[in-house]
C-alpha cells in the first residue's frame, strides 16, 4: 500500500491529506515494499505512453471532503487518470458528488454502492472494477498534487522490480505538536528510495500483476 512520487529532491510535489482538522501533504520520494516485484515487459518509451492508471477511492458519509478530493484529482491534475472508481458505503450525497464529476475530461467514472464494513472490504469491492495497469489509491480527505498521475507512471516505469510504490506524508502545518509527532511516527520520511515493509495507505499504487499475485485485502 502506498503512493508514490519522485524525485526525492527539489520542490515538494505530492498531495495533501487531511487528518482531523489538519491538512497533510504526501511528499516527495519513492519506496517499495519488500517481496513485491514484477515487470511490464515492454520498452520503456512505449510502456509509459500506454500505461493506464485507475484510481480507487472509498468514502462513507464525507461528501464535502470527497468533493475536494475529486476536484484535485480531476480538475487540477496535469495528467488525468484513465479511470476513477469510487466505492460509497454511505449516503446519497456522495453519489451526487461523484455524478457531478463523471465524464469530465474523458475520465471513465464508476461508482459502486456497498454496505460499509471497513476500508479493506470497500477496497476489495472496488478492486474488482479497476481496469488499469497501475491501480493507485487515495482517501476521500486527500488532495493530490497536479503531477501525481505523471509521477506514479514514471516511478513504476523506473522501478519495474517494484510491485508497489509509495511516498511519505508531511503535515502542512507542522507548528502543532501532534502533527510533528505524526511526521516522525506515523509518516516517517525516508532519506532515499529503497525497500520497505509498508507505505501509507492514503497514497499508494500497485502494478496490476502484483495485486493479482497477492490477492484480496484481509477484511478481518
């Protein structure tokens, strides 16, 4: 699990994630979990151009946050995803938000209604409908940066050995003590790209082949 973004130096591109009342930023850098490897098996140039990206987002009774997340993903990105799958385990207000973005910029939208159990269960429901070569995941309270899709594709092509690629999360407002703790404990920043056990689930992307090998999320 995790998302990704590269390079590790330069301006801080990535996303913004809100936890509680605080916006958080998923920052530069890439990492990949141990033991997840696969290859696209195509030349790099043609593969980058042909890569299809599905974005999976799960929501439950947070339509206002969901609207912000879709605004950033659909209207504010330089490169759009090929498909967006939204799994809604909540009320109809979220349905209307998704419908308002459906079809914009040629992005294929699919909305799935489910009974909310937990995030793992909702993601399993959504994964069945994701058609991309790369499946990226973010949360309904996250806002991706404009180059998010571009960087996801680039990182997966640069690292064919990585089945999953992710980055780090930094609090935009690091003046609050709890946010500084989260920076070091919950979302530690890696000094350089390398193999890790896990990455933040709010900003994660997988090669389809890796997901097919690993199987569904544990819903217990």
